[in-house]
């Protein structure tokens, strides 16, 4: 999304040493905070992906098969993607009804493999959702009793489903773009209006969804948004306050970064797009964010990094461009524990689903989706975009 930033000017040459400070040490695990039971606290210290299989969504496979028929020359490569997991997006109240279908299938896969099978759910229906963007604006409004509806019609119903599947290890990523917007976009009236509701709603979601079989991750944007020291500092303070409201740092397993974005894991793209940002790729950002969080008492947290569309570096001239970026490719394949601090690389944003429509006459049109770096012919956010999926497959790095 388009994000205004307060820039902390640091030398890029100091970024690696600054980001690495303290990385060789892990603080002793804290005692469970008051109000957090021991089972929940213990769960918050475990990587839920270790020793488990990812859930494969049959709907994703169906979309790939339909696209393979339309693009036969790419069909072989496309079908290789069918074995990889993607996020299950709960982006409106109606979609909560999909949970039993998904989780029943996850149970089948779990029984067939004899190993725990982890579905990853993206919880994404905040009132005044994405308060700094139009294309991903949601159904609930703060001014229209959105906070109450979010609790009773959305979060409470999700929590009831999670309880019904206590035999499944579930991962939930909480509200992409919500809390990061409070760190950088409080100059916008829609974000000012949403401030208290965002804080209270995220805390409520953590409290209700924090079950012994559920690992929660708060969205923490990406290097091109919160990479600057001032932005990370503000975000860390917001995270700390929300976690205190929710019951303490043991209420979550960790943080999710790069969700639906394109920031490369280790290329130096940011040095050319935003030379004042000391975190010029996503791995630098994760390391530096972990240190900042630790400084604020949020320790021993794991990260999920979305690698679904960040395989190709150097595809943007403007880091703030986010909508269906041309030249993108599938990135590192989903896998558990690929490096320090990282619980998993995962395709949180389903590769092939649009970020927003490129039609200026369509509802929810955002000018970002008509930028010179965005693919044209795009449907509404969340809808399948076959031509874009083909490009992601062709540009996959490492290759399929």
C-alpha cells in the first residue's frame, strides 16, 4: 500500500553490523504473563511448522489446473506449484463459513500422512481495513458499528471453529497492514478514526483466537515500510501496548512480514529505491526488527516471511508500489525453519490472486493499481488473475 514514512537517515555501510547486534544470544524464555495459561505460553515458544506438513488447498490446485489448460506451454511448470501451500484468507464475514471445508480437508491430509498438518489462516476484516488504501478496503466501517460486528460476527465465529478442530495445529496471521498503519499513517483521517478500534480489535482477536493448538502471528509489514529506525521504534511500541492489552507477550508466537509484498530476501534492492532505509532487504529487516522488539521486552519470537512473489529482485523503481507488480516471480518455496529467527518461508498471499483492479471505472479502484509498474487487466483484489500467475511461474527464482 502507499505508506508515508518518517525516514531515519543511517549509513548503509552500518546496516549489517547494526542488524547483527545481539543476534548470537537468545534471552531466557520469560515466565507466562498473568492471564496466560501455561499451555498457551508453551505454545508461543514453539515453531508450529517443525515436524509438520503444510496444508494444501484444493481450491488453489483447481485454479492452477484451469490456468494450465489455458496456457498449455506452461502447464508442466504450473503443475509443480500445486504441491505448495498458500494462505487461507478470511477477508469478510461470509468467508468464515469456509473454515469447516478447509479444516475437514486438513484432517484428511493429516490422517493420510500420519503427521500434523498445518493450515495457515489470514485474519483480515478489520473495521476501516487498510485505512491508507482503497483496493483492499473491507466491509466493516468504524462509523457503522464495525468494531462490535468484528468481534461478534467475525472473531467469535472463527474462534468457535478453531475450538472444534483442536486436533489440528493452526496458524493465524492477524490483520495485515493494520498496526503498521498506526505507526506511519496517522496523518490520514481514516487511520485516525481507526486508531483505537485497531488496537482494541487486534487485542481482542489475540485473546479469542489464542488457543493451545493455535499459533498467532501479528503482521509487521516489510522492509520498505517499517525498515527505518523511527518506524520500527513506533511499531514496536504499538505491538507492546497491544500485547499488554491482550495479556502479555506470551499470547503470540511471533510476527509475519512481507505479506502480499515483493521485498527480496537478500538482494540490495532497497539501496537503490530508498537509500536512507538501513534495512534494504527482508532478511536484514527481520533481524533488525527482532532486535528492536527485544529491546521493548518482546523476545523469543519467530517470523513468517511471505516469499510467494519476491523471487525476482530489481523489479521496482518505487518501493511504495505494491499492486500486481510486473516482472514478479515465485520466491523461495515454503519450508520450516530456513534460518535464524524465521519459523517459515510461506506463500501467505496466494500467488495468482490479484492485489486490486486496474480498471479506473471499477469499484474500489486504487490509482496504485494503474501505475507504470503494475500489470494491467487485473481483476478485483482477491480474484484469480491467470495471466499474472503465468508470469509468476515463468519468473520463479529459484526456477521450478
